[in-house]
């Protein structure tokens, strides 16, 4: 079953556009495309944002560098692949630095399908990473806001982290290093035994 894919193509030569679309279809995509060749039409094509942008490197009115700069200015992270008749190494490096995911020559169109799949997968991984980072940030904020003592220690009991409330209880400043402290310094023996018998084995089972 072909995978639907919204594609914005920055190209002023219709036969090349057809070659790109044919390559996408061979790779298992069902491209819904919009072809543009100017700044204004490119901006219009970003609303709503496409899933993929394919761009010639150099055209009379508008080019890949212009397009990448516009995306950067607007904070848009859209998979972007430069497809050009000819492109030098310096130009290719410049495009990658500006945010292009890949580049290929038009006479190597057979590479396009794999390049697109890799770019889409990279975007998915970035999105997952951002979700995890946001989740960690929310959890860290909750831990810092609680009035309960919260700490993290390694398997030997050495402290790695103590939250704000815990530092107040231990009379430790927020910038003071806690790595020289051990949970044995402030937990009763019965609590340490529970950690030893239940907490550590459970953590190991879950890969912590």
C-alpha cells in the first residue's frame, strides 16, 4: 500500500519534477505534490507545512539556500533534500549546514527514495527525542517543586541528585556537590534494608 506523502517541490523544469515524483512512487510513496519556483509561491506552499521539500539548488528567481533560510527564520523543521543537476562540494556542505537533510544529483534519481525514507525517519526520531525531553523537564519541575525529600543514588548508595526540598532538610546549598554523600548518612537502617532487598533488585530488572 503506497504511503501518502505531501511534497513541496521547488523546481522550474517540469520534466525533472516528474522524475522526482516517479522516483517517489517507485519507493512506495503516493506523493501529493505542489510545484513552486518563486519565493511567494514557496511561502504559500508552507501553509500548511508539507511533510517533505525537494529543491533544485539554483534557479533564477529562488533557490535552495533561500528556501532553507526562510525555513530557519520561521523555525520550521521540514525534511529537505536538494536535488540538483550539478552541485559542488562546497555548495552541498553549505546546504547541509543550513538544514538540508541530504543532496543528490538528478542523474542519480534512484537514490531519492532511500534519501527520503532516511530524512523522514530522522524527523520522527527528533520528534520522539523532543517528547522525551519535554517529559523529563515536566518531571524535573514536579520533583523540584515537591516538599518531599527526593534523591537519586547509584548502586553503591552514593548520591547523584537531591531535590531542593531535600537540600533544605540536609542544610545543603543548591550548588553544593552531593557526590561525597551516601544514603547511609541520613536514612535509618530499616529503610536502607528495604532499598537493598526490594528497590535495587526491582531497578535492575527494569534496566535502571
